[in-house]
C-alpha cells in the first residue's frame, strides 16, 4: 500500500484527571483505577511523512530531555503497530511538536501516540474505523484511547475502559507547570508505601474503585463550583511526598482564587479550576508574576484528529 499524500498533520490533546481513585495493587502488578478524564486545549502536533524506515524528530515549548528518540517512543510504537495491523512495509518519519509537559501527568506521550495513529492511518489511506483505532490505542497504554477519544470520559480498569461522560459548557483551568517531571511508577510505588505507613489514617484502597456521582452531576450541570467540591486525586499524597514544594503551589493557587487545586494524574503538573475564563486569566497572571510557569486552558476539547493543511 503506497502513501497517497506527501504529509499528514494530526493533533491530539493533553488531559486532566478531574477525579482519580486508585485501588490496591492487584496480582497483575497494576492498580485498578476509576478516573474522570477531561481533554484540554493543550496539544501535541504530529506530522507524518513517508520514509524508508521509522524515525522521528522532536521539538516543543517544554523541556524535552526525557523524551525518548528510539523505538521506545510511544508515537513510533503506534506507527509500527498500525503498519503491522494493515500489513504494509512502508516507513514513516514522525515530526512531533510538544506543548504538553513531559512526565507531567497530562498524557503527552499518549497524545503523541494517538496523533501518530490518526496521521499514519490517513497517510497510508488505511481507512480504519474509530473502533479499530481505539483497539490499537488500548495496546499502547492506558491513556492512549482517551487521547484518541477526547471530550470527557470515565475510565475504569487500567483507565482504558472508557465511557463518554456528558459535560455541559466549558471549564477553565490554570496549569502550574514544573520543569522536572515525575515518574508515574515511582508515584504509584510511593502511594503503596504511604498507605502502608499511614494505616487507618490513609484513604482505604478498594478492589473496585468508582467515580462519585457528584462529579458526573457537576459536569452535566456545567457547574465549576460543584466540580471543585467533588474533585479528588488519590495520587496527591504520593506526589507531594516526592515533591513537597508542590504543596506550596497548591496553597498559592487557592489563595489566589482557584476553586480547587490538585495534582493532575501522577503529577507534577498542578491543575487549578477557575470560576470562568476571566477568573482563570487573572489566576494565570497572578501565578506568572510570582515566578511560576502557568498556562490557561479549557475543556472539554475533541480527541486526536487530522488538521487540514
């Protein structure tokens, strides 16, 4: 199957875990989770160009030192997986431009993979259905299917069993960005140690975590204040133990008017929910003037898609 176009540009969003419950460590070595994802207006861009082999280049507005350039890169793995699935021997060069913080708890690598799937599907004229692409995405990692799907969704199991969630209107977020990422496995390991050490004082780990109905009700109503009251992240204590200064940023955000502030996913990005767009802009300015990297984003936004040239 030969490429029918010279270049395809695809884009996929980063995400915030509006709600995140983590069960105890299971026999398969994973933690069952219950998450409410929201895709936000911070994007990864991928350009796919025909090539003899599978290669990539990476640029971006964030620190890129931790981005793998070899076959462990999730976007390259996505391209190879799709090539095997449709039975072609064509190669591809992926040019990735990153704006989602690397190892920041916002699924930037997963967004790269989702965008690569969409871009290569178009480049090779494969014509896979959304369901077929979702099945491939699930083989790549827990957050890749949501980056493909976008919007707002409930994720269970390993986070990849997705069901769309209705979210009315727009939610405005301010993200406090850290230069140095956090390892997701390290945060989960720290959570296990924290729960063991804290005993009854810790939030109990359940075998089958679920999402609080109040979270879904707030989303359906488009009510930022109610969503702030219902939001939660079980990984907060672990991330803050590994990176104590994050607690100061959370408190600063709350002092400056955020409705709530918490670690996004495994961190270290701090997500702050604002009353509306105007409040978010004011919060972003306040944080920036005090020396923090702060971005204003909104959600929900669509998942991975081809961008017209």
